[in-house]
């Protein structure tokens, strides 16, 4: 049964009282800047990159990155919508009614945690040694299972799944426990199963499907 907002929920609500549209623009801008700088490092790590660039051999590299930049805001909108729907539908199934708009806005704020792995990759290779390859920079997934075992030690089909098994995903889940607790006015103990069912279960199913269908 829903109760009055806890002191923690009240503090979180106060902290989230800002313009979400402006925050979305800021979030996208930060991701784009970090990714642009990281792609610059990747480009510099390609042997004879300046000559290859002058010859037009890196045209597809630039096209792919440009499309990725353009797609970033739409990818975020899609991700927030899907995650909000999962939490809304699972919560409704269990009997915890929460407004979809509130869940969507919280998904927007929770995405902030994924700036840190992007930033860590950039800072880690800010001054790369001459032996660092562009693939090494591109495949660097800090604090993940892939980072622990090394991409060269596992089949390529497991690179993506292992890269998503990281501390930031766990932190994202913790943030959502607090968020659902705040939005639904349910206890922390009641919010944990919702996060497990709405986020981690679909994530694990997707990773299993990806690994099984990899060719």
C-alpha cells in the first residue's frame, strides 16, 4: 500500500525539480562532446591516419560517426520511452500505479550515470602510448566483465554482452530503486523487485538473445 513520501523521497523530489527539457539538451551535448573527443583519439591511433584521411580512405569512418552524432538524441528518446514503459507496465501489473511521464523524466535523469564510462574511456586514453590501437580504444569498457577478462580472451559474440555487465549498470539499477521508491511512494523493499523485473530481466534476456543469434 502506498504511503506518504519518505524523507528520502522528499529530498529526491526536491533535487529533481528542474527543467527537464534543458537537462535533455545538456545531457545530449555532454555525450556528443565526449564521443567526438573519443573518436578523435581513435582517429589519431590509426596508423598514417592523416594520409588516409587525405586520400578519402576514412570517409566511411566520418560518415558513420556523423550519423551516430545525429542519431544520439533520438536514441535517447527511444531508450527513455522503452524503459519508462517497462517500469510503468510492470508496476501496473504488480499494483503500483505511477505516471508514465514521471517515469520518463526520471529515466532521463538516471541516464546521467552513463556519462562516467564514456568519460573514463576518454581520460584513460587522453595520452595513449604509441602501441595503442584504435580498436583497443573503441572496445575499452571500464569496470565491466569484458574489461576484467580482456576482449582478446573471449569470443567476439560475448564482447557486447560482457561490456554491458558492468558496475555502471548496477549503479543504474540502484538509482532506479530510489527513483521508483520516490515516484510510487512504495518502500525500498517493494521497489527492488520492480527494478529487477522491469530492467534487469529484459536486459539479461536481450543479452542472451544477442549472444545466441550472433553470426
